[in-house]
C-alpha cells in the first residue's frame, strides 16, 4: 500500500487531519485498530473550545456540531462556604464552549472523510513504525501487511506505537502521574444544573458536565486503583449527592449509569513531536489530564497546523512550516498543560502523603477566593478555559 500521507488512528486528530488534506486533493490512508462501530460509540470528550469550533466550521466539518451542539458559557464552583458562578462567555475574550459529544464528532468526521474520497481501513493494528521511510507494518483479520507514505502522521492516542518510533536519544519525555483518579460516569439523565459544576469536598472532588439533552457526565475523585465495579448506581448517586451538597443546593436528576471507568490524571509530553517523516498529533504527542477538558481541543489545533504544513510541503515544495511543526505546537501544548495543572490543584484537596495538608488547603481557599472576587483573575481564567 502506497499513499501520500499515511495516518495512524481515526480519533479526532487523525480524522481532522485526513479531512483537511483531502480538501486539498492530497491522497491519504487512515489505518484504525477499532471497528467503525467501536470508534463511533466511544464516549469521551464533550467540550469543544472556540478554536475547535472555528477549525471545524472553516473547513466544512461543523454541520452536526452546529445542528446538535449546544453553546455553553457558565461554570460554577461549590464548597463548604457556598457556590459562585462564572459566566466565562462574558469574561476574557468572550468565547464559549460548544457541547458536542466526541463520538458524534468522530461519526461526522468519518462520513465526511469518506465523502471526500479518503481511504480508511478499520480493524487494522499497526505494530511497527519506521519514521525514516514512513513505513508501517500492521496486523488485521486477514494476516499482516505493510503500508508506506511520503509522510506519516501518528494520531494513535496516548498508548499508541508511533511515538515509540522516535529514537529515545532524540527525544525528551515529560511524564507525570498526578496521583489522582476519577471515576468517570455517564448517566442516562438530563443535566442537573445549567452550568458545569465543580464541587470541592473533604471526601474528594465531584464534577457535573452536560453532554446531550439525555446524557450527563459526572466525575468522582476516587483512590487510584479503585475498582469501578465497586461503584453501584446507588453508591454513585449517594456520593454525588454528598459532594454536590444536594441538601443545600437541590437534588440531582438521576437516571441509570451507562458507563463507569477509572481515569488516572496523567500528563505525558514528548519533545520534539516530530522525527524524520513522522509527525505526532493529539494524545500521541501530549497526553493531558481531563481536568480542563483540553485533550480533544489540542488534537484539533495540532491537526490544523500539520495539515497546513503538509499542504505547503506537498503542493508548493515549501518545507518551512513542516520543519517547525513541533516548535509551533509545543508552547501551546505547555500553556494548556499549565492551565490543566492549575485546575488539578484547584479541584483536589491535598493527598494524604503531603506533609502539610493545612498549607495546601489554605492555598486552595485563596485560589478560589481570588477567582470569585478578582475580575482580572476571572478574565484570565475564561481565556485559558475556552482558549488554547
Ligand atoms: P484518540 O481519540 O485516542 O484516537 C486514537 C485512535 O488511534 C487508534 N489506535 C490505533 N490504530 C491503529 N494501530 C494502532 N497501533 C493504534 N493504537 C491506537 C485508536 O483505536 C483510536 O481510535 O486520540 P486523538 O485523536 O489524539 O484524540 C484525543 C482525544 O480523544 C482526547 O484527548 C480527549 O478525549 C480527552 N478528553 C477531553 N478532551 C477535551 O478536549 N474536552 C473534554 O471535555 C474531554 N473530556 C477526555 C474527556 C478524555 C476522557 N478519557 C476517557 C480519558 C473525558 C474523558 C473521560
């Protein structure tokens, strides 16, 4: 198999990249491990920032998002001292989120990519990657095979194989386990509050995020290594009630829990995110904790930058943007990591191993007070929360 740009992985990163290259008439082949049904049903992100909405709209990929997505502009913080709301759509740059589930976006992007004449094979697992020759070996139901491109895009997520193709001596890895885990829950229930709500409690963090009129996501901080099966529907709703302080703020709209899984808050960035003919995009380049809902947004941002750079190289013989792809992306990646890290510190109490928990508690109180009272801080928060 021979193509111009060989893309590994059909998540938001690979599919946005593939669509943008097809729009320029560039040949692409996407190899995806999962089945089409599997990737179209995999519920993950939901909050698209302003840049993501722009990229999708400008490149003709936003029909589903514009039709079924909902604008979202407010978040709320709850703790023992009360609750305050930030209408971030009126702060900072005045930007809002669009709430549109990632698997619906992936479904739209696959249909559009095939319409644009893109090649896509499901059920193909890439096992070996050669960044110098842009060649991969893969396994599928029919046996094994090889594919080659002029360029290779690694869009295979945080546990993918492409990032391992960069020789260890050429790359610095910055990996951090934040020591915190969330039980990520999907419920068949309408949202309980109008706003994204972050609740801080001595039992741990709890979060509430809209997904669609019938589906709401909740998060519960749990001990790392906890078994999701130990969390029955009753236990989940009871603990959400405690941490969300329903006695004080009113009940949650309950429904069956349809998915429960443990997400460890981790960051894992490599530098550079390119080597020879290989370019990494999305979680493959930089895993970010879900605390600030940035992962899918970074993937879409990087896909647009790489698509522009590859188009320059392939249609105008201009390699400048391609040579500096990593240098262009990494400062933005680190800005998102920094904000996400700040959110982790805001949302979670000190871990038991920390020597002076009282100090950490007081800092967290000060962070919240500053966010509640200081307009300049609110503007900065809003800009960082929706922007990249
Ligand atoms: P993906 O989506 O993981 O896609 C990678 C694809 O590559 C395939 N693959 C392979 N294919 C062939 N051969 C191999 N060897 C392969 N290895 C892997 C996989 O099957 C898969 O289809 O990566 P991509 O495209 O970089 O996109 C990243 C986003 O999916 C991720 O950052 C977000 O979901 C993170 N995230 C959120 N991001 C946001 O921007 N806003 C949010 O509100 C948000 N909420 C979340 C999230 C992630 C979560 N989890 C489950 C970690 C909420 C949660 C709970």
